[in-house]
C-alpha cells in the first residue's frame, strides 16, 4: 500500500512537469483543486508542496526508487544495509526535486558538454543528499556522478508508475 499512498504526490509532480492539470487521477487526489489552474498553478519557477515526513517513504516508492529495496533474507541477519528509516524520514525530512537545464547534454562524468542541444535534467535531493536516479532506473544512466536523469527519460519511466501502484486494489 505504500506505493498507492504516495501516488497522489507523484501524480501532481508529474502533472506539473508535463504542464497540465489533473482531471482524473485514480488515486486520493481532490481533482476539484487539481483541474483548475487557479488552485493548481502551472509553469511556475518554484513550487512548494508539503506532506508529512512519514509519507516520504511512500512517495519515494510511488516514484519507483529502488536503491533502498534490498531483499531481506528469511533466516539470518543481513548485516549492514542502506535503509535506515530515521535517516530517510527524520523529523522534518525534506525531499527536493530540481529541474536543471544545460546548454548541451552534460557528460556523465561532469567533465564537459556533449554534442546536442539544450537538455533538461531532474535531480532528487533527500535531506540534503542526492538520490542517484540511475540506481533505480536504467534509463537514467547509473554512471552519472551527479545522480541526475534526463527529464524526458524520467517522465517516460514515471508514466508506468500509476499502473504499478494498483490504487483500487491496495486501498
């Protein structure tokens, strides 16, 4: 159910990235607010969306982030692991998503530009630390040192997340 709980947040972010309102969501979104540009503004330079720190794990799951999703063995202690809930969602946790436009595609090593035109990237920052999107999505290039993902690739990946949440069944 975690993915389904975070789905509304994911859908609102994706609607803003695609510059459209939401007429139907299939989740817990109040579309009377999200289908009106007076109450759901678009094409802004900065958005502030708020939620409870306890929802951040559900939001990360709804986006499909998997770098915390190690399989736990059934018979013994797994030892060191990447997922400590108090590190991901401490009181006052913060999840930032930045859209960055570069004049040309930026090299995964960040040592210069590649051939091409303007390129937009998305960067997730959780509690002031980069969440490397390539660890969750092969389309985002795991070799990128900055953890960024080309925005178009990220949007394509996210287009499949609503079906994966299976909101009606989960909730």
